[in-house]
């Protein structure tokens, strides 16, 4: 069983983020909501998402369904299509990972892992494929405690790599944790790059290109809510999303202009 450490290359880590990711909890809440639907209606299924929602929020959702529905409708009015986007994204990323597992994947690296549960629920990973979960120590510490509660211990096939991606060197942290630069690897960056400065994303992609085996791949999503003409944040939805994430201490820092992707 792996012991979770909290070392990073920079003493700026705890200044940068004082607690676990609130947005990771909100995404887990969306997965939980979709997973409660009947099997023939739901788009994605995550039986572990419920464990990453705070007791107070979970109690409100379960015991006040009408109020919760109203709040979700309010969110939808501010960020049209956001909830459905998250649900579709989860399913698409799940399908890509499952297909990779079925075609000889050797390593999985989940960057900005948050409360991602793919390492524990995707068929064929456990006992066969090494999974590296890379995330900020403050979020990863909470995640690891929840995983221990669910399974009794930290799974042997998962390696936790506490890393502040804004300050630490991804390559150094991965290699120190046992990452094989020649292995066929899938890199997952779900809901991540928009929270990183462009140069940080460029450094990560450069490491991946030069330090991954034949057949490796990357899957990620990105923000395109900028003007194609000026690059300015002009749409009301874009401004609302930035305001929403900022109130939880997670500022959107990077987006690709429409037409440039």
C-alpha cells in the first residue's frame, strides 16, 4: 500500500491553494446526480461520486429535491448547457479510457485528478495498469482519505503524485514516482487546462511529447468562450463561468479563441 506524501518542489504550494478543490466537489455532485437516474436513462455512472460530496451539501440535495432542482435550473440559466456538457464529457472520457485499456494501455496519468474515480471503476485497470493521479496536495490528501474509507486502504495500482502544477515540474514528479517514459500511456486532463497559465500547459505537453511511448495519447477539454476577433471575454456565459469559479478560489486563466482550435 502506498503512503501518500505531501512533498512538492515549491514552498508556494500552500499559499497558492489553502484547501481542497471546491470545483472538484461540484463536478462530483453532477456525476452523482446523473448516476442516480435509472440505468437506461443515465449517460454516465459513478458509484463513488457520492463519497466526495460534503455531508451538508449531500443532505440538502437528497432531502430538498425541489430546491436543488431550482438551483440547478438557475445554474443552467447562467451557463447554458454546462451540466450536460460535464455529463457528456465524463462519458466520452470514460469511453476513450476503456478503449485504450482494451487495446494495450500500459500506464494512465490523470492530471489535475481532483475527485476523478476512473482508477477505481474502469474495468481492466486494477492489477494490470499503473495509474498515476497527479493533483494539488490539499485536494489529493482529502481524496486519499476518502478512498481509504471506501476500500479500506489505498489501491496498489494507483500512485498518488502530489503536485502543484503551477509551480512544480511535472516530469520530475512523475519520474520520481515510477513513471516509465517508454510506456504506452494515456494522459487525461479533464477540466484542467483552463485553470493553468498557458506556459504551464505548454510545458506539460512538451514533456508528454518527448517522454511517452509509442501509441500514447492525450485527451483534454478547453475553454473556447472568447471572441474569435479580439480574444476578449465578451459572452455573458463566459463572464458568468469565470465569476462562478473565482468565488471558489479557482480562476480560469487560459482559453483558446474560437476558430483557433
